[in-house]
C-alpha cells in the first residue's frame, strides 16, 4: 500500500480500492436519507463495530440471532465503501447504516430528515494506537513502519477520514439536534448497561431488564471476538491479512500509555489543545 493507492476528495484521503469518487459525490448529493434510518457514525477505530453490535441487538430486543447469523457489514453497511453503499441501497427499511464520513461529506438530505445519528468518539491517542495495529493487517491502509511515522500523519490529518480534530468538531456542531446522540467509547467501557439504556431512550425503544442484559452480554468484547459475523475474520484475505493480527485486538481504554513515549504524548497534547480550543465539552480523557 503506497500513497498512490489513495485519492483525495474535498481534502479527505480515501483508499482507491474502497470507494470511487463518483460514489462519494452520489452519497453527498443524491443519497436519500429516510426518516427511519439510524446512522452509526465514527472516526475510524473509535468503536464502529461495537456500536453496530449494540444497535443490532437493541433492534432485535436483545435476541442475538441476527448478529450471530448476518455479517456486520450487511447488518449495518458502510456507505463510505462501494460495496456497503450497494448493500445499504438494497437493505429494507428501517436501515442501520455505518460510516466514517466527516460531516461535510455526509448526505445533504439528512438535514431535512428525522433520521437518527449516533456519533461515537474515542480518546484520539487510543484511536491512533488502534489505527497503527490495524494498518498492519488492513491491506487498504498504508502500513506505517513505526508509530512515530503514523503520529505525524495522524496529527496533520493525512490519513483516511482526515483530521480527527476536524471530524469531531464537525459532528459535535450537530450535537444539540434532537436526532443526534453523542457517545464515547470510554462511556461504553465504563458503563455498558447504562449506555445501552441511554441509546434505547434516544431511539425510543423500550427494552425490559432481561433484554438489556442480553444486549450487554452479547456486545461484550469476548462475545464479539468469538462471533465470526462480528470479528471480521470472514473478510476476504484481499482486504485483511488474518495471519498478521486480529481486528478484535485489545478492546481497552488507555492502551496508548503502552505505546507513546512521553515526548510523543506531549506533542499530541499540544496539537490537541491547539485544535480543540473553543470546544466546550468535557471528554472522559480530559
Ligand atoms: S473500524 O475499522 O474503523 O471500523 O474499527 P472500529 O470498529 O471503529 O474500532 C475498532 C476498535 O474497537 C474495539 N472493539 C471493542 N472494544 C471493546 N468492546 C467491544 N465489544 C469491542 N468491539 C470492538 C476493537 O478491539 C478496536 O480497538 P483496539 O484498541 O484496536 O482493540
């Protein structure tokens, strides 16, 4: 994977093998968002698949058969990939849809719809570390030799989906809308049950205690790691080199402490503070 395998659309890097420019233009301008759509939106490596599992389980009142029998990329297809877009256009409503689009590339028709958006964000230092490991197995992303090399590109936004800071700031501008809900990976970690209840409330879905228990149990790291419909082991070798590592890697918060040097962490903090100035929100990692 080299830089020639990416193209830039409106300043954002996309892997050529994943999506074509005309599809990006279609999604932004012509994709018809339905009022009953539920969107699972994240910056990459922030908990997308975890949220897909949670939403899939909630949709089925905690019954795990759907998430155990249908691959995650069919249940909640990624409309920022050619294949996922095709699937999303075929799936019957009500649809679950995932994507990593920054707000400015998201379908314009969303703004006049009642569709629901759940935006999940994660400590960007952990996002960086997760990206680093995933780039070693995901053949469509540039594989960085060292974390130091990736760090520079990440902090300047020269990675797929662009700058973490711009992505987060763009989506947080939507946070006061009734149909937008912001969640963090860390909240899911700290209190999965409470988080599931809040998501249910946002979706207008009432589950009883037993059903919530089942969502929590089946969305655990271990259950997802063992579920071949969720752990991405069925993704073709053309995309993921399964011999080199696992998508379901560690699933913890704070792994950055095992990877970043003090100097790297301080550099990160400086760039974070410069970029997040003016964002009046506290995050679990602050
Ligand atoms: S992707 O490739 O952008 O769609 O990746 P994404 O799903 O957003 O993020 C992958 C990371 O989420 C972790 N993960 C989980 N953590 C805790 N619990 C559960 N159930 C869970 N499911 C996925 C996954 O392990 C990746 O994080 P790291 O830090 O690499 O382990």
